[in-house]
C-alpha cells in the first residue's frame, strides 16, 4: 500500500511539473531506421480554440545518427480539409560534432520548434504527419532508412505570455 501511495505522488508531481503541456505523442522507429517513405502520423483533438499554443517536434537519437542536421517535412491537415506543409531544417550537432539536446551517453533528446503562436480555430481532429527528407551529398534519392533516430513525436504547449500562463 505504501508503494502505491508513493507511486501516486510521484505521478502527481511529474504531471503537475508541466502544466503548459496540452498534448503529446511519440512513434518508435523500426530497428533498421526511419524509412524514407514512412510518415509518422498523429491525431490531435483540437484544444481550446481561444488559446495560443506552441508546437514542437521531439526526437530521440543515438550516436548512430550520421548527419549534423535533419530535414523534416511536416504536414498539418485541418478538420475542414485544409493542409499546410512545411519543410524544416534542424541542427543536430554543434560545430565540434557533438550532439545537441539533453541526455548523456547513448541517447539524446531534442525539443525542436515546429510552429509558434498557433490557434486551433477549427473544432475536430487535426492530423500531423512527419517524415524525414535526408539524403547523402550529391545523391538525388533520399536515405531509404535513416539510422540513429529512435523516436519522433510532437507536443503542444500553452504559450506563455510575459512569463505567465
């Protein structure tokens, strides 16, 4: 019983630490890497339409990631049918080749900007899809499997205004 009570308080503390978080999700990559032709798709139920939010891409990578940057194509499908597509580039290493993000040892976690100041004006289900667009220098074709990416995900957070909620 004591362990159950302790577990309850640990979960409560973890949940209350990030009161800005509205929604999040992760998708795990296959062992051979992120397939070029595989979009990771997330269903998002529209949050409060009067609030302003920031959207992030989350990545977990290992030392097996072979590049210093990452190109991602994001696509947001709105409940009424509109689609917005963005091509995004993220730095994955510093100039010395050390991976950015938090973590130590073998796994690094990155929280990367997707969109800032977003309002979900339409009620219903949005669909966010993410796919990589990486290729070797001089190659026309993309990497069939992108090594070193363990998970990709997203989060939606309430936008802070003047440092306050």
